[in-house]
C-alpha cells in the first residue's frame, strides 16, 4: 500500500534542494525589485520639483495681470530658455 514511500525517500533530497534553489531565486528577485523601486522613488522628487517649478512659473505669468501679447512672449521666452 505504501510502496511509493520507498521511491520517494531517495528523491526527497533532490526535491528539498530544488526548493532551496527556488526560494533563493525568489528572495534575490524580490531584493532586486526593492532596489529598483527605491531607485525610481529617488527619481520622482526631481521630476516633481521640475513640474512644480513650471506650474509656479505659469501661475505667475497668468496672475501677473499683463496683456495677452506679453503672455505669449513670456511663454516663448520660457521655451527658448528650456531649449538652451
């Protein structure tokens, strides 16, 4: 009835070894994923700061009270400044 046990006993070390290799691989994959997430999180503040600066500049231009022609010129000046 339990004849398969005699066949499973010699195979157990191979199964345990495979499980150890698989868990090591999974752990390493998760560590690399955490490092990648940290690196991406460090990049976000720079992008966020740039966007915040641009929004502040646009708000200043809009609320400045100058004419529309001057507004277009200011936007063009910002584009030229950004390209250089």
